[in-house]
């Protein structure tokens, strides 16, 4: 698999008249090597020439963690790693740089290679990473199933009298227990905090009548889960039920709009139209979705202005929301995959509001 991806990258480099690819810590690295590096001030970098074998440079203290079929060169604390890596790059050629490379490293390479031309690596890597292969899909499906199990379990968990932070901790523990290798995030936003889509769980105590947004995900074999479900302690707040019926219809409309050749913005419009026609348009304040894979957020982005057609193998979220400041918020999120004939939801847990204690 790694070898095939390297070949595909080198073919793309040749087609774009780029002499080499340079990526550092970030998800491009595990995609091409199987190794996810820690983002450190000690540089880790992969050099993939358009012709020839790739080389992965790692700090010696990290070398015991590296498992890859790519040739590995370790560097010591008193070495000059920028110089060693630069020696493998074309002095006066074009170098595509991964978008998660730290600025301090890129500036150092520009100083060492003043005649080289540095360009964005997205045209090389994005078209490859955006279409998931069978192994990637298997990991994404496993992650989604585990997240669904947690979403269902939460219907039997006591919310009242607990802080958001405490419930978020439990969600993380449950994700690990159900097979996730790590937890990426756990948003618990209760009552008026739900109107902030990326609320940081805090010390607010969840109480009777609170609507609670639970948005959480982690990684399985490096690939992400991400789902949002709604819970209400006791009776829902005023106006909540009517708005939620609109949100369910909007999310379903967006999912039904997914098909090979449909544009990303048309999927966004399908959800937005339902919410706007019901009078909640000003309260839908973010895009409808984002791609998911080795990164929690990656292309394609399901948003107005993105005219890119979706294609089989693309995976992304469908997550419209309605957020009323000072009152409550709501969101429904599923990960979907584009198939040859339409769409498949990876998340299968109930999208109904769960009434909890």
C-alpha cells in the first residue's frame, strides 16, 4: 500500500513538473510512510524525489517508534538536520511542501536552498488522499460503529447534576473502551452553551430542561470518527422540538443530495434551504460538512462556493445545525461515503433526541 502511494505521488510530481515532495509532521506523513510523527521542534521530514527512492529523516530518539518500509535516516542532537535533508533536495528545482510543515522549518529550507522554488503540495496529495481505498474505508467504518455504540450508550447515562467536563471525560473513556486507539475531542455543550458549535466543556452543571449537544470522535488505526447527537434532560426547552424537526429534515435532505457528480455546494444548499425556509437561516452559522480521514477536517469541504463534484470513495460529514444565542443549540452529524450509485451513512445510531435523566 505504501509503495503504491509513493508511485502515485511520483507520477503526480512528474505530471506537475515538480522535482521533489517534502512533508513533515502531519497526516501526509502517515499516509506515505505509515508513521505518525510527534510535532516537535526536532524536525521529522520525508523527501520523495520525482525519480528515485524516498528517505525519511527522524530524530534518533524517535527512531525506535518508526515502523515503515521507507528508508529511514536518524539524526543526532548535534547534527545539522536541515542541512542533511536539504542535501537530498534539488538546489535549483521545484519542491512541493506539505501544508502542515512548521514555518520555522520552511524558512530554514528557503535559506539553505535560495535558488529552489517552493510550492504548495496540495495539488499533489489532495487528489490522492481525498479518495479512500478499501483499507481506509474499513478503518473509517470501524471508527463510526464504535462512535455509534457510545452515542447509544449515552441514552442510558445520567446527565443531570454533572458538569459538562465530567460527561466529556466519560465519553472519551467509552470511546476507548469501544475500540478507539485515541480520543480526538469530546464536545459537551449544555443549555445556552449549545449555541457555540465548538464549545469547550467546562464546569457548567447540566440541569433539568437542558438540551445537550454531544459531538465526539477519536481514531481507529489513524482514521477518525466524528458524530453529533442530541440529548435533553427531562422536557425540552421552548421551541426546541419544532426546530429539531426542521434540522432532521435538513440533514436528511443533504444526505439525499449526495451522489457522484453532485457539487459540494449543492449538498450544502440542500440542508441550508430547508433551514432557511423554516425561518432559522440566520442560526445556521457554519458549513454543512468536512472531509474526514487521517485528519478530522480535510477536503472535501461541503460549503457554498465549493464547486468540486463529489466522487465515489470520498468521505465527509453532513452536520447542519441551528444555534439560538442565549437559549440552546442543536446539530446532527453523520459521516457519509459517496458510492457508485449514491451515498452510504457510516453512522447508523438513532438521530432522534434522547431524553435522559
